[in-house]
C-alpha cells in the first residue's frame, strides 16, 4: 500500500492521547475524530495530544456517518466503552459502510460467548460489505498471545490460572462504575454480584437476549479456548468486592470511598473443558491505594509448571500500542467480525503501517 493508512479516532478521551500519537509515529494519518463529550467536540486533536494544532477537529458522534463517508478511512479505532452493546452503534455503522474497525471494548475481544446475536449481526454486515471488525488491546498480548506462547512450551497442562489487576482511575467513570467502585457492600451485592447467583439456564437466557454483563475474563477464556483448541463445557463467574483499609479518594468518581465500601471488584471466571484443562482467570479492577500497582500473573500448571509475573505494566500505553500494531492485521484479514485469535501473531511494526498492507 503506497499511501498512508487513514484513521478515524472514535472516542477522544485519555487513551486517544496515546493512540493518535502512536498512529502518526507509525506513519498513519488521522483524518477525523469523533466524540460525544461537548468539552471535546470542535477541539483540535493536536490540543488533545498536547501538541500544536493539526487541523482536525473532533466531530459530534451524531455526525459520524457523514464524517466516515467523506473521509473514507482505511480503519476506525473505537475507544469508548467496555460492553458490546455500548459500542454497537459505531461498529455497526462501520460494518454497514464497509470500513474496517478495531475497538478496545473488552467484551468485543471474544463476544461470541456473551452476546452471540449482536456478534452475529456485526459479522454478517461486515461480510456483506467486505470489511473486518475486531476487538484488541492489552488483553490481546497479556491475557492472550503471551499465554498461548507459554503453553506452547509445556508438555502437559491441567490448569491455566491467571490474574491481572488495573486501576479503574485510568479508564474513566463508566468502567469504574461497572466495577462497583464507590458502592456499599450491600449495593455491590445487589447491583454487581447478583448476576453470579443465577442458574446456568438463567445465564444462557441473558446471554441469548444480549443483556448479560460479563467480566473481562469471561471473554478472555473464550479467546484462549479457541486459540488453544479447547472446547468449554461449563463456565461460571464470581464477582467479589474489593475494599481498602482507609478512606480513599477517587478523582474519576469525584468522591471519597469510605473505608469498607467497594473500591472495585475481583471477577473470577472458571471454565471446564472437554480436554480436561481448567481455565481459572481473574481480573481485579479497583481504585488503587498508594502502595498498589498493576500486576499481571499467570501460572501454567502441569509439566513443567511455569509462572510469569509482570509488575507495573503500563497498561494504558500497552493497550494503545497493541491497537496500532494490530491495524495492518485487521486490514489484511478476511471479512467479518474476527477475533484476533484467528489473526497472525501480533508483531511490532518497525516500518510504516502502510508497508504491511497487502
């Protein structure tokens, strides 16, 4: 591909500051930006990135279709919400216009096991209009490809156990609220943990209706199972409130979380497989105390037993860099709503993005 890869940035919050800069540093071109925030609409993207003005202003999401049609981008980066229902509008819009899209929406990483009908709708529309939609980000490597690579060095596996923690302060109010941050333990039990108490049949009904709210690891387990050739026979989720030893301030929630109230949650997803390998994965999202930090830890139980620990990963920057490095894979991929477990192994793009496009 001779010309620069043209990119629309959909969602211009904290993460877009890195993503847009990374796109340009990798030889891509930001041709438009979209948001719903009145404070950002009309603002030059250079100001958002703390650079000089670049002549591209943020467009109201209500005018996104017109912007996409007029700029005809090679790909749209959707960095807004965490659930597929919340990003359905931009993804369906891109699919209907035949525009490739990659999103940081955690559920979109492997939404076939949590919202199959909407996933099928996106897939069908993308196939009809010859474009690719996918979910990626931090989990693509640190909960996915990295784990499958370690497994490849094992002789025998009985269990894959993973845990990853992150500060909800870094990702905005919607994510913090979804993790129950700021709730009393009674409120947490009613609003967050109640979903764990339903029967398998009730959960299936919610999944098929598109109203199930999975934790991030629910989708990660689906991704890992497909990548490793495993067949899940049962899967459960348990959400546990996290607390702190003293009152803790949250800038994102604009409140002080009282001692004993939920600062966030731990969500543990356990999957049993036909092959006898158990996947037990945990994500811990909360407002951090002064001594707490991001941590990613995985253990492959079997022969040999292997543990990998990554302390203080720069989760936001790693997410954004992963998105940008994935762009050529998405453009080169077959049409449809395709999870990255069906794409080539992710590599660092040393050359300009367009030089990797077939």
